[in-house]
C-alpha cells in the first residue's frame, strides 16, 4: 500500500515537473523570439507579425471544431475559458461578458484575465507582451463568426494589461461588433483599443 502511494506521488511529481519544465522552455523561447523580432523589425512590425501568427493558429484551431460550434454569443465565456485552459494550462482568473451597443448596433464585449499568465511569466518588457494569444483569440472568434453567423460580426481582440510591463495581471478584451460598423466607428467609440496597437478586423 505504501509502495502504491509512493508510485502515485512520484507520478504526480514527474507530471508537475514536466509541465513546469515545458512552461519554462516555451516562455523562454517566446521571450527570445520576441526580442529578436523586435530588434530586427522594430516593436510595431514585430508584434504585428506575432499577432498574425496567433490569428492563423486561432483560425486553424476553430476550423477543426467547426462541426461542434454553438452560434450563441452568450457562449463566448465558455469558449474563452476552454481555450485558456487548453493553451495556458489553467482557467482564467477572471472573466466578464456584456451585451452593449457600438455604432448603433448590438455588440458584445468579453474580457478575461490571468494573474499568472504563462505567456509572459517572469518576463519584463517595455511593451505589452502577449500578442500571440490575443491574435489567436481574434482568429478563432472571427472564424466562429464566419462559420456560425455568416460573418455577421467583426471581432477585435486586444491585450489591455500585461504583467510584462508591470501590471498586476494580463487582461484581454474581445469586442464583437456588427459588420456594418466600420473600424473607424469602433476607433471613435473605443480609442483606448488603438493606443499602442493598430491591427484591425480580419475576414475568413
């Protein structure tokens, strides 16, 4: 019985150690990639390229789930939480979902945060760091809109707080606006989303 207990504990330790090593490795590789791209391209182009990589991942991942998607906007928190668990290894620390109006049309805002974001853990950087997961969420959300609602809504995702620049947590915002609302209208109503990153809508 003691032997079995020890085997179980050893297995747990091995699993946790493996996960920690993997997280440390991925985070360090991510840091090196961002530093090299920033030095080569400058911060604006570097983070745009990283964001685009996330867009592609999110699009491809959502295409794999296309047969099982629910078109209800109210499912956003469930999809968002599941994605963070899958790619970050744990549930978001905080989530919020609200229906609102932008440009005279119904809109939806989904926010989530992580107090210990694995994408920038132990990293200090002069810019918000987590462009890749932000891009992945935008790519996935836009693909969901295309597959379930005929592209009725445009999606925009931003990281609004980041531990890498000294914030207390990483926080993200997904804004879903009707396709009749232009990017300029959204910029006029929510200029804070475009202060340090200017990437717009994508279509799939």
